[in-house]
C-alpha cells in the first residue's frame, strides 16, 4: 500500500482516532504471527460499528478495492464490511479476493458473511454455491483459506444441512500448519456437541492425526455442551 493512501485516507485517520494503546499491546500478545507495529489497537466493537457506518454511507468501496492493507485493524474492518454485504455474489466475490491476503487467525475467524447463512424454509438458500467454494478452499495451499473453509463447514453444515461426507472431508485434511489443525480440532469439538454418533466414530477409528485428535477431545471436554458421561467416554479415547 502506498504511503499516501496509508496516511491520508479518512478511514486510516479515523482508526487512529479510536486507538487504544493498552488494547494494542494485548492484541499483539494474542496474535504472535503479526508484529505489533502492524496493529493500531482498535477494539472489536468499535470496528464493527465503524464497518456498519461505512456500509450505510457507501463510503467503503475504495477501501475494500485496495489490498493488501498494511494494518491488522484495516484487515479486521475489511472483514467486518464483507460480513455485512447483503448480495451473495458480491459478498462471495469479495471473500475470494480477500482470503489470499489474510495472514492471521483473528482476521480469518472474524470473516463471517451473514448472507452465507441465509435460510428459506429451514434450508440454506445458497448451499450449493457455498459448498462448491468450500471444497475449493479446503484444498488451498494457503493456511487461512483452508481454515476459513473448515470454519464455514462448522458454522453452516453441522445442523440441518449436515451430511457425513462433509465431516469426512475435514477428517481427511492433513497439514503441518498449527492454525489449520486447531480449526479441525474446533470443528470436531463442535461436532461432538451436535452430531455425537458420527463424530465420536471418527475419533474411535483414529482418523485424525494424534495431536488434532487429542486437541479435539480436550476442547470437547472443556465444553459445557458435552454431557459428563460423554466427557468420561472421550477421556478413554485419548491417544498417547
């Protein structure tokens, strides 16, 4: 990004006005893959509010057309803007353009387009199109694109839209990337609360690598959505 854009843009200056130095230090400790110099230090509720303000005014198009952003807070704001777009095709286009530039778990996880979850008569309106993109995302060589694809399966396909083949796709993913394996573990910890029979079968069959297997069990045991009897059973499945 050019220096003139970074310094002179109204959006950048507004973010600086919302800066919280204490929060900036806290953020830096949570996201080790980013240098503190790339963080302005704007709290999430303020970023969400600002995103809605920009959407309402229409003064966001130039901002989201410029990638990559230099600052983490700009990336977060971009993710919040995309998440509020109401047209599916526009939203999907912006997601596809944005994902290759995502370089940390927090921005990946904040990207959560509401339109993807739109339902009619209890079914996802855009399920076929979304699944087509998810299948592409989880085969990506980019860590946070894969993580986002798994998150979309967890968010939208563990309830009425569930199919065991989607779970099989997640179980088949193999990666040396910590943030991919953590999302796989999160997926199965959530699945254990929603689709117990299918997900505990994956663990019984040892279909995940050992680290991810044990992390999924740990996260499930920590969950209030898992019954004590189920937690006791999961403890017997830990791998040494």
